[in-house]
């Protein structure tokens, strides 16, 4: 496992018993913890026996950091999306990046249909070491961001939409076909994966890893 | 048939003999003519017997207008695309609109990956009665245009691209899922259909039809 | 935002709290309101605190108009469908068009399998400035309407059907491939989008917008 | 094999040698012959050694009938399509039905976008024992015919079209989802199969088979 | 409407109120009634106010016949399937055919994986005027039946199966590609449609319709 | 590499130079050779410099065996298909199995639409240690064979067919959904892979491998 | 039915009444029993009347063996998967193989993303007569196992995953396209089928069947 | 444009005239040049007038560097693939990365079916700042590499394969669903895009860009 990284548990489909069993094993090792895809209901039960964990309700993440690390001072990862529909995935990315030790700035109201809000933020976004761009529906946002910045863009399609969206297929194809350079794509709704890639890049940029 | 509209022939898959036979019938009626999807080779043979026709080589259209109409003075249709790859379809739309009697302005270098070129033209595009936006690859352009203008946008996906583009499916889905309002979509590579819809709208805007 | 248009909220996936928060903000500005995709249950709770709103139960729309506008006297939009299965989407289109300020006439029993009912209405439909044709199953209705009228037809595929319908894909493909000219298409079940396009056209036809 | 039916050979992908070898075997048995999907080039070579065969060039069929049967006097099969693009498949159906012994009437200019031409023929079509309706693009014609007649309709989707037609998938789905009763469907471009089913029905209607 | 045929209502998605309203209208006309896709729950409520109706629970059909017709003495339709999983659709077909006035024989345990059970019944099946073959999973049964009989076979794919079955797509494609002649196909799970086509054929075979 | 197995080269997309270079390397080791997917043209050039190779033209395979092995006396693999269209893939399987050292028996005229030809051969097929069943179009043959034998069946879908066959997808799905037990599937047109699996099984049955 | 094999019932979609009825019939014949896809709830009711059955809760299988057979001493089937998500299907395979009379060894923590755990077990896996490799998500495990062993590998894709996994399609395609030889594939989630094939092979390897 | 980066031209579908026109414009600016997707034929003509360009025939790239830059001394990008079929895309990536100024090491014989060759190279691959992993067929290689390294992996699916590969869809889905962390994906056959992303990361790791 990558040195300094927390233990990551994919909570979906795991019972409360399975999660707490894994938690006990990890805590014995004094390791940080990141549990994704935990519903509010499950989280509340787990928090009773593990009150030291923090629950991020929009992100649906349970996390614990052994000590608050003070690193990555200079750089940050930009998490970008168009609005409230994509918030769960954007926050899954944001919290993941923070627990993995990167600074994060959120740009959450910058859709392609109102391009000026994005342009107003463009200069600050350009300062990031990497951008995670989360988009459902037609998924066009990464193409526009990719044209504005010169750092790597990780595109995260979401399943938000209906009809010819086909559960995120539309956004996924859009991102894979982007005519802007410097964009790569992860699975539909995979906010965790988008952030993980961005953190690897951010750490390289901070000079912490070869 | 719509009064004042030319006879339209879909040239694809028709032989030179079939096209010239239809042409003879039409010319007898002194009707205007629009023949789409005619290859350079076929066009040259047809022009030998019908030298009064004009061949538009990028658009692959053969046309003839009984008399140069001077109408639609004030309004125009904006034909918009990102660059050379989509030119054939954009020109199919532009020539169709012109032969059908509308004024046309071309905006042919305004892709989403270089958003500022589009913004530089936004004010002029807003003056149009309708926009026909042609895009392949990820097909994101209509969403951005739709957010900038308040007239109807007809989106034309093209089959330009490769891999996960799936012969235009990617661009088609993008356009159908656009989060901008006021966008409707025609078939992949259907520049003719995009223009036809725009002309119907333009004529309504000119007050020529109820 | 388009001058004179109401604020539009897409209600799907928004909580009652989120919707009422947005409503308070809008009402402060004395703006008209259109909220689509609101279930009966949610609507009833919202109506308690906002009794001035009107709930259209088939359309699943909540709306409010600051003052009853008296415009678009002459023209109207035709909303056309084959019967009860497509009613929810047809009404989403009809109410949307009315709240946006257009006159609407409903033609709700005119399917392709009983072509004579459609033909009986053809003359009146031809008077419209635009038609919104809503169809599920095989989605053939826009093709027939398109052949009968000379104004723009906005086709709205619905997800009504089963088996090889694939949640509306069948109707969507039918409409995109229509051999009638003057037809453009919006997303599956997007009655709102169909009406929005038709209203833009209707306003141009009334001479209210360039 | 069905008594009184010719030997049927699917010519696609068979060499001239393979076809002539099969022909020799059949002719020895004095059996009728129907060879589908034979290109003009191949047909010409085969005709040199088998001049008694007839080549139907639009249908791309080679056939031979031992003696001209005079049966099925009263009934006929209607072969219906919208125009020249679908002619090859319509003729494959028509010639197949004739060689299999049925009377055929062709209705070849009756598309859904010009519904009145179809209605003008409706009364005669209703006289048929079965209809074979051939359609590409959106494939809506069988739905309209199905609503006009009370005999079985065999729908044959064709691969004619482009873009979102997906090589006939669009027409196929349309026909499978038809809201008219009494329609069944065969494979894309399978004019032979459409006719074969219609002939079985026609023979039952003539009282020749239980 | 076809003379002598009952009123057919597609019950899916209709409320009890809607169905009883339609029933009242029909009964006033002394017409036969066939309502498909009615769940047990809904049926029980409807039967309270319409005790003269019969509910066929496997077929999920409610029906009423004004008088027991005694016709089609000689011929019958064969309804064929492989076993219990496809029973609901097979019975939808069988009851539909009976209410529409045809004789029916059921062959319900004759799958391709145990071919001898089918062969044992082959001779009787050959006596039918038409076969309706219902199959899910791989959907191979119509091909085998088609090779054994010389009357028309209507193939009904079902959505029974899992994984690469894709809700009946597998069976549907199998049937469309059948290498046996004389097979046509209706929509996935459309037992009603399969029977309707067979009844039209059966009536022609009985000499009741031209 | 498996002891006693030849070197296998996938010829598709390899130039004559690449293939002869590999051949030289192998021959130096006195190893057996199997080259699949070699066109007649390429084979002829290769045979000039390597006349000791044998070209199997239907299978499109070039092979060489260091010495004629006399093993696997008792068992054999059954290669089964419906007719000439699937011959290339069936022969790819048959020659592969032979070069890999198994006995092979061919059953090449046993389609599902003429079930009796298959039943006539059933007893002999049951004697095999494994069956490779090759089928295009609807791909139903493995289901029927699987029901008749109690040894493992390897199903090989082929791309033979047209329309809704979708280049072999139809046959592939059919085989994956087979309701007969004891069937597993390889890639479309992968006759080599089907045979390879059967040979592994045959060798286990001969007691040559643990 | 195969001699010595238990009666197999596919429990999915069968009611408790249907299952107990079949059980009574089987027990009368003193036959072994294997019932797959039985939920905990259903199993508990059935066990009340049939306490001699054993319920395997992860596998969701009910089974009964007339007498504990002591056979297949030497060989075993390897059941291989990457971890807890695929456990239900892996256990369906393992229990099936055991009830059908084979020895089984489980290798349940050997995913491709941690290749060394698999390599640590490779030597023991190579001793198997056949491997059943169960994998969801990207489904890459069979390719790696196939490269390490020289016995037949049966690959079982699972529907575990989300987004572009498309309910197991991703894993299924991966396995069908494997570049390792000696791999064949069964339907998504078909642990039963994977084991059935492996048992047939194992029995051949034990010399119990020709 | 990114400072220090060459002008990039996508050669596919551009004529020799178009390319040389662009070249003249670029050369006037003394800018580096990278032209992808140029066939041997086209390259030879272009080289006549631009002999200073270098043609990389496997990569199908034409390039020119104003001066040989000596930078990125320490780090390198690993380009990884399984063998000759994926070479064209792997080389498109390798040459792109070199022209863009990064060091490259090629690992071209390390497929998943022979895992030990990959493991032998694992230590050196771990030294890279980023890996570009190119794979067709089942596309499993990035998952295994991702588990072995702790730097970002850019996965490039290729269209190499046949049948259920569906022109690269299989490899694409595999990569999007990878259970290893730190993997992102670009379009099918997009070696250029894979390298571009890796170079952005490599430059960040070298401390040349914020
Ligand atoms: N039924 C609908 N379907 C699709 N888009 C809609 C619908 N209703 C509203 N919209 C769009 O959604 C936007 C508002 O979205 P939101 O800000 O999420 O409430 C509006 O401006 C419309 O463009
Ligand atoms: N155009 C066609 N499309 C589909 N099937 C056909 C066609 N023509 C002939 N067939 C079928 O192909 C069978 C003959 O195939 P074959 O033995 O390969 O020549 C005939 O019995 C028909 O069932
Ligand atoms: N989990 C399973 N997945 C697929 N097929 C199964 C499964 N379990 C049993 N079967 C098959 O289903 C048959 C029994 O089906 P049934 O007669 O409907 O109970 C058995 O002979 C097996 O071939
Ligand atoms: N092989 C390739 N695949 C995808 N995109 C490419 C490729 N080569 C170049 N590009 C992109 O195409 C752009 C140039 O496109 P164009 O202006 O049409 O020549 C470059 O800036 C790249 O972003
Ligand atoms: Mg960029
Ligand atoms: Mg707009
Ligand atoms: Mg019209
Ligand atoms: Mg009818
Ligand atoms: Mg038959
Ligand atoms: Mg068997
Ligand atoms: Mg192996
Ligand atoms: Mg890693």
C-alpha cells in the first residue's frame, strides 16, 4: 500500500458488521480510514461504536485521520461541477482528496449553459495542480475546463439525468471524446477514483513522490 | 409541398440516370432544385447535361434557383461549428438554408476547447433568428451556444471522431441531454434537416408564414 | 435569462426544503414560477406554505404567474399525442407552454393506428405556429404530422412501452430518422423541452422577438 | 419440404461454382428454383450455363418455374413500400411471393410523410389476404397500414438510412413496438422471409392447406 | 374495429377507476371484453363491481364474452413453450386466442434442451393452422418448431432469464435471425400480439375472412 | 508452454515477413507449428520458402507437425455445425484440434431447422469426449446438442448472418443464455479457442494430464 | 439425466409451494437434490417441512445427498475469486461442484490488483483438473489464471460493479476476449453453470466417464 | 497554448495540401511540430517538401524539434503494452511523449497471460513518474500494472481484437471498471491523448509547472 495513505473501504453492499470488523483491524494499526458509499442510516449505527469517526453526509463518507497532517501547503486540487445534482459525487471527490492529504478548492456552480460563471473562476482554477471535473447530463464541462487550464483534468461522469442519458453513458462518451487535450476519465459516479488520481498528481507536483 | 420551396432530392444511392430523370421533370415545372449528397464525380457528369446547375463541392450539393430571390432582408441563420472536420455538414446546412431562401452567416472556428473564440462572436450570433450548431466528437458546442442565445438552436451531431464516438452516437446523446433550454436535435450528419428547421423558424420570424 | 420568462425549477430529486428555499428567493423578485416534476405528495406540502401556487396534477407542475398576461392572441401551439399513456408528458408540455405565455390547443386522441382521427383534425393543426408531438411505443406520430403541416414540429419521445421499446429508445430513434422534413427532437420524456422550443418559435412568429 | 414449393438457395456468400452445382442437382429433380441475393455479375455467368433461368435485377433473384401454375386466382398479397430506397427489398419480397405461387400487387409510393397517397390505395390494400410492408428510415409505415387493414401484416425493416438509423435497428424497433394489432416482424432486409410468411397465410386463405 | 372482435384494453398503468369507466362504456354496447395485464389485486376490486367478468390469474387477463360462440370447429392454434417460467406469457396468448374466438391447444413442456418431448408432440402440432411459440432465455424453440411444421409460426420472446439475456433481447435476436422459414416475431413479452396474429391467420384458414 | 503443444501464431494482421521470421525461430527448436487466419495469398508466398508446411484452405491455417503422433486412440472430439456458411470456423476448430493431437469427427449438416439430421447422428456424437458446436444466425444448435449429450460442449458463435444478427452478437447471446447445462462459450468466430478448450478436456479424458 | 447427478431446481421465481411439490416428487425417487437461488426466507420455510435438507446461506443453495459419496479422491476443482463482493457466485459454484460429487478448493482473495497473492497460490491451483474463476468489475482474473495453469478454465462474470460495468457486461466481454488460451465463459452470475462444466471435466479426468 | 509545447496537428482526414499549408504557417513561427495519424504514403510526399521532418512509421507520426532539448533528466514515462498488435498505438504514445519533451522507456512484451515477464520489469516500471498502458482484446493490463505501481496510470484501450471486442469497447469497459486505484482512461486508440496526460504529470513531477 502507498505509504501515508489511509485504508480505503468501499462501503456499498457491506453490512454494518462487516464494516465494524474491518474498522477494528485497522484501528489496531493506528491507520487513517476512508469509507465511501455509507448511507446515513448505516453511518449512524457505526458512529455509536466508533464516535471518533467523522461522517460527511453529502459525500456519504466516514473518515478518521490519526493526526491532522499539515502538508501540501502550496498546491490544491480544484473540484468542479455545475450544481446541486452532481453534488454527491463532487463531495465524494472533495472529501476523498482531503482525507488523502491534499488541499481542495470547490467550484460548484459553473455549468456550460452559463459559461460566464466558469470564466469568472478560470484564473483561480488555473492555479490548481489538477482538476476533478464532475458532470452528468451531457457531460460537456471537462471539455471547456480542459481548454482553459494547462494541468491534468480528471473527468468524472455522473449518472444524473434521464432518458437518452442512459444512466451516465451520455456523459461518459462525451468525456472520452473530448477534443480538448489533457483530459482522462474514470468510471461513472466514481468521485473517489477521480480524486485518487488527482492526489497522486498533486503529490508529484509537491515533490513528495518520484 | 410548401409554397416557394425548391424540389429537394436526396442524392445518396441514386444513379446519375435517376437524378437526371427527376431533374427533367422538375425543370419542366420551372421549379427551384436542391440535390444533396452528390459526389464530385457524379456532379461533373450531371453538370454536362445541366450546366445551369451550381455545384457546391464542400457541401456536396447541386442547386438551381429560377430567379435570385431578394427576401429575408433583415434576419439571418447562424451556422456554427468548431472547425474543418465538421465542414461538410456545416456547409450542407448553409447551402440548404440559402437555397431555401434565408440569409446565412457562418461561424466556423468556435469550438468548446477554445471558448474565447466563441465568446468573441457571441454578440453577433445572438442577432440570428435561429442557430444551426454542427458538432462531432463530444458534441458539446450546442450546450454552450444555447446558454448564450435566446433564439431556437438546432443541434446537428456529426459522425466525425473515432473509438468511443461510435459514429456520432456520442455527439447525438450529448445534444439530447443538453442542460441548456431551447435546443432540439436532428439525425447524425443531417445538415439538411438542421437547416430546414431553421428556415421554417426564420420564415415565421420574418412574418412570411403564420 | 430570457426577458419575460418565469424562473424554471427542475423539481426531480429536489427536497421540499430545497424547493421552498428557491421559491422564497424568486418571490422576493416578483418573478413568475414554473416547477416541473413535482409529485402530488411534495406539491401538497409546498402548497401549504405557498397557497398562491397552482398544482397541475397530470403534468406534475407547480406554477405561479405574477399577472395573467394577455398576449399571443393570434397564434397557438398544437400539443399532439395518441392517448392516455402519453398524457403526463403531453400535459408537461402544454402547461409549460401556457405558463411561458403561449396559447395552446390539445389534440390528444390522434394515434397512427387510427389515422382518420388525425386527418379529421389536420386542418386545425395546420393553423398552429408550431406543433409539439408526444409519442411513446413506436413513436411514428411526428412523421405523419410532419407530412401534414408546414410549420416546425418538435418531437418528444416518451418512455411509454415495454420490451424492445428499451425505455423510449425506440421512439427516440424513430423520430431522429423521420423521413418528413421540419422535425427536430428533444430528450425522452422531455415535455418541458419540447414546449420551450415551441414557445421560442411561437414568440418569433408573433413578432415579439428578433 | 413443403409440397409444391421451389428449392430455395440463399445466394449470398456462395460462389458461382457452388450455385451451379446445387442447380444441377435440383434440375435433375424437375423442381422449381428460387435463388436470392445474386448480384448482376454472378447472375450473368450463371445464366450462360442455365439460360432457362430468369434474373430479376432489382430483386437480385434468379428463378425458374417448371410450369406456369395458374392458382390462387382470387386472393393476392399486397407488397407495400414508400419509394425507391426500399425497392430492392420490396422486389425481393414480390418476386419471392410470385415464384412461391401467390398473386402479388405492388404499392410502391405510399410513405407516411405523404399519408394521402396511402389512403387513396387503402381500399384496394384491404382486399389482400396479407400485406408485406417494407420500410427503412423510421419504419413507421406498418403501423399506419396495420390500422387500415384487418388482415395480417408482415413488417420488413430495411437498413436504408444513416446515422441514428444504425443499419436498420431504428426501423426494426419501430415495428416491434407498433401500437397497431396484427403486425409481426422479420429480420432487417429479409424481404424473402416477409414474403414466405405471407404466402403461407395466403395459401391458408385459399383453402389449399389445413 | 374488426367485426366480431372484443374490445381490447391494455390494463398496464391504468387505474381501477379508468378501467371501470371504460368497462361501463363497452358494456353499454353489449360488446365482448378483453383486458390484459391486470394484477390479481386490481382484478379483485374490478370483479366486485363487474362479477360477470372472468379473471385468468396466470394470464393476468379479465374477459367477458356476450355469448359463447361455437365457431372455428375444425382448426386450432398451438401455443407452445418450454415450461413454467414462460407460463404467464403463454397463457396471455392462449386466453387471448380463446376470447378472440379460436380453438387453442397448449404444448407447455417442450424445450429445446429436451428435444424428444417436442418431437413426441410434433405430429399434433403440425395439425394447427398457426403456432405461437413463447420462449425466454436463449429463445431457440421457434427455430426448431419452424423446421417441423409448415404453417406460420409467430414467435414471442420473453424477458425471462438473467445476465446476458438483457431482459429478453437475447431471445428476440435469436428469433429474428432464425434460419427456419415461416417465422415472424412480435415484441418481448407480447403474448397478446402473438395470439392476435395467429387468430387473424386462423380465421383466414377457416374461410371466415377474405 | 504446455508440453507437447505446437507453437501457435495468430496470423491476422501479421505481414509475411513477420510470420516467416517467427517460423525460422520456431523451426530451429524443432517445434510443431500452427498458424491461424492466413489468407490463401499470404500462404502461397510463405509456402515457397517453407514448403514443408501444409495449408488448409477452408480453415485458413498453415501447420507443420515434427512427427505424426499416434496418440488419443480411443477418444475423439465432435465438431458440429449446420452447413456451408459456418464451414470456415468449423474447419478452424477441426484442424486446430488435429494439429494439437486429438482425433476429430465432423458433423457438418445438422442444423436446428432440420432437427432429424442431428438426431440421426446423436448416438455417435454422444461417444465424443467433448463437442465443439459452431453456429451463426440464431446460434441455437449448442442448446439442442447440450440436451442430447453428457460431455462438455464448447459453443462457438459465428458472425454469419445479417441485420439483427449484429455480427454474431445474436448467436453469442443465445449460447450464453442456453437453458441446457454443460455449455460454455468462446468469442465470436473463435474456432481456434473452441478447439483448444476441447483438446484440454480430451487430454484429461485420455488420462494424459492431471 | 446424467447418471449419478442430483436433480437440479432453479429456485428463482418459484414459490415455496412449487419447490416443495417438486421436492416431494424427487424424494420419492431417493434422488439427490440441488436447489439454487433460494433466499434465506424461503429456505427457512422449506426447511421446516424438509429438515433433512442443508441450506448454504452465502451460496443460497438448498441441497440433500442420499449418501455421502467418497469419490474423486485425487483431483479437485479450484474455485477462484478476488474477494467478498463475488462470494455469493463463487459459493454457488463451490457448493454446486461439491453436491455434484467433486472435491473443491477455494482461493478467495486473489484479485489482479494484488497479483502476488495469486502467484503465491499458483502452484496449488495448477494441481486442479479445472478452475472456475469468478470475477466482477473488470473481470480480468481469468486471463491471468489462464496464463498460469494448463487445465481448462471456466470463467464466470458477475454483475458486481457500477456505472460502465453495465450489470456485468464489462466482465463478460473481458472474458470472451481473453488473450489467454483455454478459457471458456458462461452467463453473468451463473456460478451453477461454471461449476457444472468443471464437474463434467473433473469426472472425465477421474476416468469415470468416457 | 501550453508554453514550450509543439504545435499538434491531427492528420487523419487532412489532405497533403492542408497539412503542408499548416506546416508553412507553423515553421514561420519556429515552433516544434507533431503531426499524428499520417500514413506512409502521405508522409513521403510531405517529406519531399519538408525534408527536415522525421517520419516515425510505426507511430505514423511526423515531427520536428527546433532544437534538441535536454531536460527531464531524471524522470521518465513508462509506455507499456503486451505485444505487436498494440504497437502502433504504443508508439503513437511514445513518440508523442518524446516530442513533447519527456524521457520514455518502452515495456512492450508484458501481457497479462504471461504475468512473469511483467513482474520481471515491475521494479523498473515503478521508477516512472507515470505509466501509459496500452491494451486491446480484454484490456486487463492496466489493472495489473495499477496494482504494482504507486504513480498515475493512464490506460489506453485499443481497437485490436475481433468479435465480442466490438472495436475496442471491451478493453474500454475493462479499464473504466478497474478495481485498482490510480487509473484513468482515454478514448480507444488515443495513444496521443494517453501520452499528453502523462507528459503533463511528468512535468509537474519535474517541478517545471505549478
Ligand atoms: N422537465 C424538465 N426536463 C428537462 N429539463 C428541465 C425540466 N424542467 C426544467 N428543466 C431545466 O432545468 C433548469 C433548472 O434546473 P435546476 O436549476 O436544477 O432547477 C431549467 O432552466 C430548465 O432548463
Ligand atoms: N434473402 C434471404 N434472407 C434470409 N434467408 C433466406 C433468404 N433467401 C433464402 N433464405 C433461406 O435460406 C435457406 C437456404 O439456405 P442455404 O441452404 O444456405 O442456401 C432457405 O431455405 C431460406 O430459408
Ligand atoms: N443458478 C442457476 N443458473 C442457471 N441455470 C440454473 C441454475 N440453477 C439451475 N439451473 C438450471 O435450471 C434447470 C432447472 O430449471 P427448472 O426446471 O426451471 O428448475 C437445471 O437443470 C439447470 O440446468
Ligand atoms: N491521435 C490523436 N487522437 C486524438 N486527438 C489528437 C490526436 N492527434 C492530435 N489530436 C488533437 O487534435 C488537435 C489538433 O486538431 P486539428 O486542429 O484538427 O489538427 C490537437 O491539439 C490534439 O488535441
Ligand atoms: Mg488543457
Ligand atoms: Mg438559450
Ligand atoms: Mg412538414
Ligand atoms: Mg389491422
Ligand atoms: Mg416451417
Ligand atoms: Mg448435456
Ligand atoms: Mg492456460
Ligand atoms: Mg497503483
